[in-house]
């Protein structure tokens, strides 16, 4: 059974092939393998815009269907074990994408599923986002292998997927996080050959071909907003910071963005911003991922 809970769950060559396939499907949507009579179950315990819409549209464009299950609309909200939900749903649908706060809960769901399970976001990883990010960089700058990317901000789930991506796509990653907001220490240690930890954003982005950030407070951390704004003061990505990166450096943000916090409104609204391509590419990469996982 092939699940996609992190970028490391599939062979690196296959992950790179999914991204390449996404570019093909973006150029020629009609090439997508038909998923007629296939159904994707979407089990979402957290809010979503890009992830949910991309999955639903992907299945529709491939002649399949999807069914959306919010926690409050299912027996999960009444205490049904996640294992039981997995056992039941996987007898009715052909693939399941789950969005949840607890990555361990996602892993338990996958262990009891008879069909592929996709991580549509957990508190530890967001691998679907990285497929789109890698496609976006390749579209605009070519292969990322051998390049340097800089992450500025919280060592959150997206950041941790960037760590995995550095190994899969063969690039160096500089992580610039305030003290106390670093990614998982074991994950850092396991990827020490490609990933380095920095404190000063100006130093971290110097010469980098790609600069990436995300919100300072993720879903479920809203009560920490004030404390995090104080801790992350000086970590905003703006035009002045981008000027220290390579002349052709790209800026990426998974969205939604908080203008005036982790990114300046000016940078986000620049006419050459590729974040909107990045958002669109969620559709194409998730279509390619579904095609891969549902291959007969």
C-alpha cells in the first residue's frame, strides 16, 4: 500500500516524477489518466481552501468524484476511533486525503486503511505543498538541484517538509528561525548534510536562489499571536531582505499570508510574484499525485 504522509514515503525518483508529470498535466490537461468511477474521500478536521479545492477539482477533471467529510459531520466528532473510521471509509472509496492536527492520528488512520492515504496537512508535515513549490521553482528557474533555498520564520509543518524536500530534490536549505521555534531536532540532525540553522535573516538569504516563509502562528496557535509577533520581530520578508538574495531569487509563500507580519504587502503584490502560480500548482501536483496513487 502506497501512502503519502511525508515526502519520504515514496521513492525520491517517484516524487520527482510526480512533479514533472504535474507540469505535463498543466500544459496538457487532457493527458491525465481517467479516474472514472473512482472516489476520493476528504476527511478534514481543519479548515482548508487550496488543498480542498485542488483535490476536488482534480478528481472532477479526471472524471472521478470526491466526498467531503468534516469532523463535525462524522462520527469522529462523537468519539469513534480513527481506526474504525479508516476501516469503514477505505471499503467505500478509492483514496483518502486527511487533514488533521495530530500526525500520529494520521499514521494510525493509514495503518488501518485498505486504500492509499494522503497527508492533506498535519501538525508535522505538509508534503502536498512541497510538490507545488518544487513545480513552481522548476517552471521559473529550472532544476533546484544544487541551488540554495532560505526559509525565514517558524519551524512549522511546512518548514519540516522543506527539510525533506532538500534531500529528495538535492538542494541546500538554510533555516532562519528565532530561538525556541526551530524544527524537530531529530529531523534537523538527520539532514545536517543539507540543512543548516541560522539566526539572522540577512545572513541566511544572502545569495540564496529562493526565499520562503509562512505565517508565524499556524492553525491552532491563534492564542499565541501576540507572543509570536514579538518573537518574530525582524523576521519579515520584504523587498529589502529579498535584495540580499541572488538577483534571480524567487519568493514563495504557501498562503494564506498575513500582510505586514511574515511578508510585506509590497512584496506580496509585486507584479512578478509567483505565489499565485504556486497556489495554482496545488491543482496540478495533486492531480499527478492522485494519478500515481490510483494507478491500476
